[in-house]
């Protein structure tokens, strides 16, 4: 097993006890976006507005960074491959969506980004000269825990991350 997979499994175990944050939060809000180049910016604005309304401004920087990276990954890598004609692509356009869900409970913000690709995110090491490829490393550095899992209906995946206030314990 490679190190990236081991880290993802470790975060999966840490997240198992945190599931109630997304399942039964104090606050929760979702936004569905077209999977296009406007998605990350729209997701960042939505996140700022929601966290401000919830009084969680102290977590803004970390949560906005994570949302930005996950929305960018979903926009770039989370679309279904369309090898069909133009008409078929138009009919299936609704499938190229990203759903961002934010939840807050007991000082912990849950972030969930859903897309339509079943392929799990893969952290990589980018060359020093690369202009991309560091998103999941940033998520790993900033989130208290994160993981990815298939959607229940098999139509894509969910990437879930958690950010806690420093005084909040991760013990369920």
C-alpha cells in the first residue's frame, strides 16, 4: 500500500466518529454549481457568506482554502467524460454539477464536495516549477481530517473535510 492511500485510510478512520457533523448539524447549507471555471470562485463567496452568518469567521481562512481546492479539483477532474455528440452532451449537462455542503456543529465545520466522477482524488507531488498539483497537499495541511468515498448511488464521489476550532476536541 502506498503512503497516499495509507494517509487517506487514516483520515477515513478519524472521520468515522465525525459523521454526525454532516448528518445532524446545528447549521447546514448546500449549493449546487455548474462544473465550470466559475465554480471555485462561487464556492469561495458562498463559503465566506455562510461562515460569516454562522459566526465562524475565525475558521474562514482554512475553510475557504479547502473549499477552493476541492471545488477546483471537482471542476477539473470530477466531470463525466462526454464522448457523445453535441445534443447528447446538452441533455447530460445537468450531470456536470458540483454540490458543496457546509455544516457546523460544536465548533467543527464539515465540508463536503460531490462530483460525478467515481475516480478518487489522488494526492501527488508536483515539481517545483508546476503551476498546479498541490491542492490535496494543501487540504491535508489545513484540514484536521479529510477523506473521499463513493456516493451511495455510485454516480460519483464525495470528498469530505473537517476543520475544528483549536479548543474543540475531535473525540466523538
